C-alpha cells in the first residue's frame, strides 16, 4: 500500500480522536487499524485539541535470515500539519 493522508480530529474533553478525512486509497478496515494504532500509541504526539493531518504507511516488518521477526509489521504515522481550534469569544 502506498501512503495515505488522514485528518484526525482531537477533542479530548468530548470524545476519542477519530478520522474525519482521507486522501488516498485505502479500505475501511485499514482506516480502522490506522485509527486504533494512533489512539493506542498517541502518547504526547497529539497534546492539543484540533485537527491533525497525518501521513500513514504500512511497514512490512523486518525479518532475519531465518524468517524470525525482528521488527513487527504495523502502521507508521507522522504528523504533517496541525490546525488548532479557534475558541474566540464573541
């Protein structure tokens, strides 16, 4: 699979982060797996409420000469853009 870019909405006081936009070809199952990976491993990467543009790609894993897994396959992701919410008082 080639790279896909997603928009992830983060509103920690209201709900879990969720995908609200997709650019690129992927299946619903892949989107579910990407969303799960990001939520479970977000640590301090998504500290502020807003919309994050995240580039995602599938890592096939790394195996030694005997076929043993050294680095497990999984989704890799990198934040490419962030748009904070504008909470201007009116």
